[in-house]
């Protein structure tokens, strides 16, 4: 059991009923090692309330081409787990935005579960999303994560049974990540997502009752976010954000263009 309230839990407790939380995913070390911290701080200024910081890995099972590209670029740039924790410490010098590390179990096992959780907690990380350590197999890290006050956030998808949704809700801390479509990450046509997501969210609302709910995978615009998140607590954008960075980097003023994209996502205008 989490010993004290994390920034994630405080965020959802303090939000108004009609407010939608915007969570943004960025691969640590993308597009270069120097930009990650500045991007996170800029995302917050421009409307993000939650940050998922990707831990790049050579075999990202749940990621589509865009996030694979970002991960490979970050690995080529020399990203390491130690550098990720240093980035978190830098963010914490000037921001209390909730930070979640998202990635795969192999690099954590290689680093050492105890060492990883200890450094994550001490650097200022609030939670973990590990897609290939689902709730049924999470004992490998869950106890240690609790010891260092890290929320473990699990995923549900359209092919999750009602029973499994209830299990995920029982074990998640912070929120439940609702994967809007079956498949890998990537921006999709809003209509494609909206059709399937409505039925899925109805089931989520019936079965996930303890935790807030954020929906992700496939959102690429304010309009998408508004439609897809109307029945939940907020939305997550990853691939569309990385596409926006990829389009502008390293042109002059590229960060301003990216921050303008973030403002549009959140508010519908730059």
C-alpha cells in the first residue's frame, strides 16, 4: 500500500468534475539529451498536467513506428537509466508536475528492481507504467514500488474482460490507463477511435470504480481528445506529440511550434 499521497493522486483529487487532465508522453532523450527537461517544463506551462517519460528500449512490444523511432533516436543519443533519473531531478528543481516512467520490464530487471525503485522514488518519480508486467505478473516489482511510494498504473483495453478490468482497478494506484483501441501506439483517424471507444468506455465505467480513468492511443487533436475523453477524467497523447517534434526539429524555433501544438491539444487554440 502506498505510504503517502503521490502527486498523481493529489492531481486527480483536486481537479474539478468537468476538467480533463492532459497527460503527454515523451521518450527520454528524444529528440536529443539536452531538450527533454526543457520540453517537460514547457509542456506544463502550455497545459499538460501529467507527464509520462518513456524509458527507451530496443524491443518495444506495445509501440508503433513513431515511438519506436523516438526510442531508437534516444538510444543513439546515449540515453541511460541513470540519465533518465538525472532528468527527473532537473525537472524537480522547478516543477511539481506528476511524473510517470513508462517502459518495459527488461531494462528494470537489468538495472535491478530495488535499485531502480529506490532511485526513481528519490529522484522524484511518482509512478510507473510497465505494459509487459501486467497485473497478473507484477509481483516482480509491485512490493518494491510500494516501498518507494511509486504508483503502479495498469492498462485495460477493449479486449479486457469485465473481470480483468475489476482486477486492474483493484491493483492500480493513481489511475487506470484505458487503451482506446486494440493494437500498438500511434495516431489514428478520430472517427475510427470514437466508434469503438464509446462501447469500451461504458464497460470501463461499470468496472473501474476505484481509480480515475485516462484514455490514450490514437488521439491527435483537441477534437479527438474532447470526443474520446468526454466520459473519463482525461486523455493521453504520445505519438502525435512525437510526430509534431519530428516535423519541426531541428528548425529554428522548433520548441515554440511544439508548445503551440500542445496548447491546441489542451485548449483548442494556440
